[in-house]
């Protein structure tokens, strides 16, 4: 009897988790061509404005690089992104921020004596993963229900034995 009840509860929780996982996966998949974060960055002698950009892991990012003076580049160390722009033009790049962490941005065109100072940061914040928490909650619920059922069985048995 106890085994059947526990098995049924386990089955329900597993099915629930499977459904939750599927719906989460559907939500996190961005539609093709959809841009989550767009930035327009001005490069000049000798900085980027803004220098620091922050996104969430998995964001589809679009960056438009502009310059009002000489040629500059915008390179993310560790992301294989490198765009270059000449005076008065705009160059764009789109990519998915799939790696979490803080990455150095550098100018990839020697633009003058203070070129090494043309730098910034690309911050990719890790998206919270709720799946492990859901599994832990499921296991805890099963354990609690099992203990409850066992305790009540023992209580009834004890009562019945006393009555004899
Ligand atoms: Cu430069």
C-alpha cells in the first residue's frame, strides 16, 4: 500500500518536472532575429562611450559602433567579436552572449598615442537556473510524504496491537 502511494507521488512529481522543463526550454529559446539588448557605442580618441555594457547570459545582443574621429575597433577578448569602423560610419554586429563572466573590450585599430586606453568591459550575468531547486523541492516533498505515511501506518499498527 505504502509503496503504491509513494510510487504514484514520485510519478506525478517526475511528470510535473518534465512539463516544467519543457515549458522553460520553450521560453528561453529566442525567436530568430529577435534582439534582446541593443547598444550604440561611440569610439573616439581615447575611449568608448559607454565603456561597460551588461547583458544576461543567453541574450541576443546587437552592437552598433560609431566614431566621430579616426578609425577604431571594438574587440571582445574571449568572445571572438571584432568590428572596425572608419570616421563617420556605423558598423554593427549581432551575437548571442552564451558565456557568463566579465570580458575585456579593447580597441583593435591603432588609433593614436593613447590607443591602449581605449578599452572597456563586457559583463554577462549568469541566468539563474531553477531546475536543480525544483528537483530538490520534489525530492524533499516525496521524503516528507513518505515519512508521514510511514508514521501514520506505525501509529495505526501500534493502536491496533494495543487493542488486542
Ligand atoms: Cu585604438
